[in-house]
């Protein structure tokens, strides 16, 4: 059997890759036109790594995150995330995969405006069938983890952009996913709020071993990355050196 790599950033986390993509390619069809959003892409990620992807608009960042998160499927290639084969999984399995394995964080937070912070965070828990009481207890824990215990009852319009993104991160973490995929998470924030969201993500990685994959224009994120990549016209290139022995 192939030997699994040990985990240099988190010795306590399980060995082996949480994400393994081999030769994945994504072609979008628009009428008769074909757009190659992602060329043959290889990527192996260990649990608890903080991965940053930069690249201009249209370079394929969101496409890659969608593939890794089971929102969309590659046109070709092999892709396993947290032990699930995303190529062969049927639609039901893919829905379960997204719910149980992945937290998503977006540029514009995507909170429900009529619900307060706690209710936004517990929605995925209730949807999974957790009781009202247990959901609220868990919701309070994750809001505490993002430093927002004092804002439970605030609705999004009563929160700053940075606070709204903290709520969105708490919601993404509610079901304890192994991986959080963040698409331009600081794209709508001023510099101070951006830095505080970056520090929060690093803190969650260090304390809880959450794996982060962040697509961004914010070059400050390169400083905190375990590994970073640049996407150019659908080609993914490694930027910095990480632990030897894997891609
Ligand atoms: N659903 C889609 N249908 C057709 N083309 C798409 C679709 N989504 C993205 N694209 C195209 O794929 C390329 C990569 O897009 P995207 O992954 O959104 O880049 P980024 O997130 O880096 O801005 C772009 O040329 C974009 O126009
Ligand atoms: Mg994008």
C-alpha cells in the first residue's frame, strides 16, 4: 500500500490528504462555444493546511473552489475530498458530501437579512435535523469561536461587514467541516476588517485544525499561507515552498 504522508503542520491530525485532485479539467459550454476554465490541475492538500490562491478575475479561482466543494463537477480527472470520490458520487451523495464535509464562505456573506446572527448560524444545524436546543447551544459555541458572543441577537444590517463575515464563518463551521472554502472572503472589507478576518481564519486553523482554501486578490493572505498558488488563464502554479515530498 502507498505510504501516507505525515502531517507537517498538524501532527495530531490524521495522515493522508484531505483533498487529492489529479488532472482535473473544467470546460463550460455556452451554446457552441467552449470555455476551458481550468486546465489539467493537480493538487494535494493535507488536513489543517492553509492554502491561498490568487489570480486575476476570470482566471478560474471560483471554478476550482466549486469543484473542490462538490458544487460542480470536473469535465475530466480524478477528485477525492475527505475520502469521497466526487467523480462517481451521485447527486444525493454530493449533497450529503457538501453538507457534512465543506463550509463555504463568500465575498458578500450571504446571510439571511431577516434572521439574527445566532439564527443564521444554526440554520444548517436545524436543516440536518438537530434539535432546537442543541442547535442553539452549538450556535453559541461557534459564535464564541469567532468572537461574536455579544452579537447573537443582531441582524446583518446591525453588524459591520467584518462582523457579518464572522457570522458567515461561524455558519460555515457549525457542522464541523474538515474543509472551509472561502471565495474572496475579504473582498468587500476595509483593510482593518480584512486583517481581522485573516487573523480569525489563521486562528481557527491553528486551534481547530480546519483546512482553509482561500481564493483572493488580497496579497496579505500570502503571508499566512502554508502554500500558495497562482491561477493564470486556468493554469494553477505553485508560488511558495511547502513541505517537501508532495505537489
Ligand atoms: N457557469 C459558467 N458558464 C460559462 N462560463 C463560465 C461559467 N462560470 C465561469 N465561467 C468562465 O470560466 C472562467 C473562469 O471563471 P471563474 O472561475 O469565475 O474565475 P475567477 O473566480 O478567477 O474570477 C471565466 O472565463 C468565466 O467567464
Ligand atoms: Mg471568482
